[in-house]
C-alpha cells in the first residue's frame, strides 16, 4: 500500500523536500547570531510540550493548558510530569547520534526514575535505556531499512511514521516515543529550524477526527508541512528585514538584500578575506552593500582600499550613487537564472573605485559613523489563551 501512495505523492514529496532543504539552508546561513537563532527556533517549545501532554495522556484536559501556557507552571501533576519529560527528552537529542531506530525507541524518552536507578550523571554524554522496543516495531524498522535506497528520505520518514501509528492503532498512548522520534528525525534531516513545527498540536487535532483513510491522512500531513515551511520562510524574511532596517534602505539596497535572502546567503568573496581583520566587509554578505557607516575610525580606511580595488576589478562590487555613495554587490555578474537579471542595467556612478569621494562622506557626517540596526530577532508572537487574573493567596 505504501508503494501505491509513493507513486501517487512523488511530486508532492519532491517539492516539499526542496522547500525543506531551502528553509534549512536559509536558517543555517542567515547572518544573525547563533543565540538569536536558537531563541527563535525554540520559541514554540512551551506550546509544543503542552499539546504533547494532551496527545500522549488522555487524562489531561485541554482546559488545563491556559494556565500552563501563561507561565509554564501547572497545578496539575500529570501535565507537569508530561511537559517536564518532553523538555528533558529534547535536551538529550544531541546524545542520540548514530543510534538505530530500535535503539532510539529504547532511550529517546527521558525517564527520571530510570536515569536515577542507573546512576545518571548530568555531565555524562550518555543516555539511559528507558523502554524495550516491541518486536513488531523492531521488525517494522528493519523492513524499512531494506526499502528502496533511492527513496526520498522525507518519504521514508513519513511512511515509517504512519505505519508505526497504524501498528499502535492510531493512538500515541503507551508509545510517546513516536512523537519524540518524529521530532528527532526532522531535526536530523533539516536542522534545528524544524523546532518551529508544532507537530504535536497538528497530531492532537488529527486524533480527534474519525474515519480518516491513510491516503487522506497523508495528504493532510503533507499540506500541513508545506504550510509550516512557507510560514517559517516568511517569518525568517520578516525578521531579517527588521534586523537590517529594510524599510529605511534605498531601492537598490533593497534589491540586493532581497537577492541575498533569495539565494540563502550563498554568496562568497572571490578572494580570501579575514572578516575578523576587515569587519566592515561583513555588511556585504549580510545586506549586499557597504556604506560609510559600516567602517570604524577613519585611519582604518587605508587598509580597505587595496581589497576594495580588487573586488571592483573582479566585478564583485560596484559604486552606486543614490543620495549617498556606497558599494553594492554587482548585478552584472548575475547569471541567467538570477532574480537580478531584470535589474542588470541599474546605473552605477562609474567603473572606478572613487575611493576619495567615498571616504569624504566621513567628514560630511562630522566624524559620526551611523550605527547599524541592532541585531535582534524578536521572538515570534505565539497566539495563546487569554491570561487569567491571578488570585491573591493568603497563607
């Protein structure tokens, strides 16, 4: 049955795979700090953990979630136990490399009692076995290992998950490992950005629907993943624009900044440049242009001039007059598939470096260098339940 579904959804899987790779590459290359990326990619963890608890434990009512989502605290013992376990399990993901699927089943779920009994050490680099993989699940994993090696990795992941779900009669109770395994495999294939996928809420809503056939479920899941990818691509773009002050840029500056985002910031200097020694050049690969405000003190200008000349000679940058003079990535080097092609005739000030004219702007600004926008990516606003007024407790 999976072979027939594989043939029917080959196109959808291929397109989704390309989109996921693009999102993964963009997240990896986007020029913002690692801490900002981490905060953003983990911004949904509280919401994911809440829906996970409701998904794997049918004794937890969704009406308990508002209090938890408001403060990550809950007076309900079951909700607290499930969410804490979810967080601890995620924290151990990096320790699960090179393990088979059967081994993942046995240790992906953090269990405080099991770890305590085995002398678990917070500073060790090992995870503890917390369950035994059932024979039928182990055999399923082995069968998928023998599947067509040319199968798209995403296809195999999705089909494997749905067969596992089918073996467990559509339920996650008693096998919480399924949800964690799915998150782990997405992260393994496409990186930390998949932490933005609220798989738990989707699966919870899906569990409330009855009479769904496998083909319908598969189609719905692929559509959901497409929506998640597009939503996060848009979110990254908006965060990037805010980070560089896009609305305040000039038309040609907006053009090259959009181009850099479109190609996933996969743009490299034609010559070796130590950014640590020439920090001013960082702006070229971040925003697509370099202006007088990207340099430090005036004495530093001299060391940049020979490199700027080389970049100009190689057609990597061009001087632009747009209210002020700055240098941007050259559109003349755009290939036939580039989005810059329609703008290849943008007029530049000249083919010369015009270095003196460029640095003279430093004097015009009364020796005050304009600072770049603060590099801060805001945590995305997550729709949550309306907060309740806290009661005063005397005691």
